[in-house]
C-alpha cells in the first residue's frame, strides 16, 4: 500500500476513507495533491477488497479549491499553463471518481469551494455537515468554474439556477443544497464522518456488480437517447444475469438469508 504526503487512506473492511490532508491550507489543491489523488484513487478503484470509498477533508474544510498561493505571487500563472493543468492533472483526478467501478461518497465538512466542489459533486453520493457549504468562488477572482463544475450544476439545477449561483458567488448552505438536489443528506457536523461511514458500510453489503453497473448506466444515460439507454441497460443486465452474484442473490432470496457477494 502506498503512502502519500497530502492524502490519508484508512481502510475499514470493505470501506476506504480517503482524506484530503492539507488542513493548514483548508485542503487547497496543490500540484502534489492533485497528482497524488490520481494515484490514490486508482489504487482504491483497483482494490477488489474495497467496495465503497468515502472522500472527505481534514480539519475545518472539505477543500478550499485550487491553491492560488502555490508559486508565490504568480499564483496560477506560474509553471505549466492552466489549460494543460486542468486537462492533464485535474481531469484524470475527477474522472477517476466518475469512472470508478464502485460508489464514492463525499462527506463535505465546512467550505467546499472552487474546483474542490467539482470533486465533491463528481462523487455518486454526498453527505454534508450542517455548517458546510458549496461555493463557486471563481468569479471573485475573475475566473470561470472548472473541473466539470458547470456540467454538474447545469444538470442538477438547470441553466438558470446554475448561472445564478456561479454569477453571484452565493455560498450555498447544506440545507439549500439538499433542497436543490446538490447533496443527499445533511447531518450534524460532529456526526458527518460516522454517518457517511455507516452509509458506506450499508452500501458495501449490497451487490457490487449491481452498484457498479447502475452507476455506469446512469453515467451513460446523462448523454444518451432513450432507445440507446434501453439498449445499454439490456447489455448490462445480460452481464449481471450471467454473473455468479446473480445466482447467489436468487439463492439467498429463496433461502431467506443475506447474500454472500463476490463481485463476479
């Protein structure tokens, strides 16, 4: 198992807790973190013993966004171009969550700002602490949302609400996020991690193949026509029907016992 400078991995049976670990900078994403994140995400995605990943931030915040202080006064203008950075470093990190063959849950504590919000929204499920908020901070420094934030906001909220949140720079509190569909659950701040981990434990007891292919089907459905979605569902159902897990599931149902899932 790998060790990382900016991340913590805590394996808890079938659940892994992945923590952004730069609390002194509110977990702002620097070069090391975004590169390590890709490696850590792939490590967990490829670990068959891990069925659910919970993503959170150490300290007072989930993530303050990109580390603008990196590189001194030059900030984002230093080093490789921002376009290359987004395409070749942020995009692989985000897509490692999106394309994961297992569910990811974001446990959002405190500020969830800038590109950090893209990481949180890319997760399949989201729990937020009562005092947490999502903040599209880009306009305050003359930038536009990135990391796929506009993709998520437009699809969840519709273009008008999404643009309002981006244009005004509103800090959208947890209760409003729940109302708008940006998160699934809001819990007391001191219960965020216990609740998220309990949720993950419950999911880890479900069929890994069903969770994997339901996620794949939803991702496909976001861009495809109804006939194509039906065809894709049929293809995935074929895979599931022919699996050992499906046979075990039926047997367990008839025998009125919990299924022993193998993920194959």
